[in-house]
């Protein structure tokens, strides 16, 4: 991390802008899940992870109640991460196929992993106003990524959140629709936007998102990088 990203993360983890989310993240961290009763939960906003020199930014929805809200590291320690990290490893975007805790040796390669909402929301549903508050952190991370070429949005909320962030800055965007492995140009001089179904169990256990479907997204992301 650069000093600028370190400074940004220090500010982020001390954020108390959304009272509903602050109360919920802390309640979850106190009550805990039975399987993790002996662990100290993070219980704060979760910063992005990876190098600011990365060319791809992966954007999710929000921390999992007993995943990142427990570990303090994006997508780590829950079912969504257990589907995501093996795919990133297979595509050469991560040095190992698992991430269970902050110090388990995971290193992302040419990717930066973040989310549109940094605090765990009740029922995994952040309000629009809460997302808009949080998008300032996403905007700040993007400003620190000089080599950014594209986004991979994991789920519709992330897809719409990226678009909302640019619209909040007055950037005119072309018409586009969310779809799995669908590529959309955001506009001249802006990164491309590749969307995927979210790797939640709601999708992976029902067959809506299969391993091969997810691998196709990361293969396409790799191809897009090689085109430049």
C-alpha cells in the first residue's frame, strides 16, 4: 500500500456516517455466530485490499456479517469468498485459492478488491442513501489507482453503484444493462465495466452461477488486459 492508501483506510475504518449500519455492524460483532464465539470480530468498515498499481478493480456489494465483518478483509471467511478466491487463483489474479483470515498469506495480483458499501447492512440490503455515502470511499480509491483499466462488478448492486458514483460526479454515461459476463464501455477515457452474478450462495447453490460461468468472467477480464 502507498502512504495515501494507508491514510485513506485509516479514515475509512473510523467512519460513522450511517447510524443504522454502525449499530448493526457492532451488534453483529458483539453477538457473533456460535462457530466464532472465541474470535474477536472486526466490527468496523472494511477497507479495500490489493495494490493501488492494479489494473482491475473488483467491486462487491458489502461485507458479510460473519465474513469480512469478522475478519476485516474483503470477501474473507464466508461462502462468497470461498467461491471467489479459487476463481481468482485459477485465472492468475491471486497467489492462493483461499482466504480465511487477514494473515493467511493471500496476495492479489493485478486486482484490487473493494465494495460499494463498507459496513455490513441488515439483511444484506444497504439503502440507496447509505450506498451514496459510501461511494465517496470508492471514488477515493479509484483516484489512487493510476493504472486502472477496468471494473469487474460482482452483482447488480455493485454494477449500479459504480454507475451511480460516476453520475454523482456529473459524468454522462451511455445506456447499459446488467448481465452476467457482459461488457459495457463507460465512456471515452473511463475504465470498462464487466459485470457478473454475485458469488453468493443464493446464486452458486441454485446453479444460477456455476464455476465455469464465473471462470469465463475472469478469462474475459484477462483478455481485456492483454488487448491494451
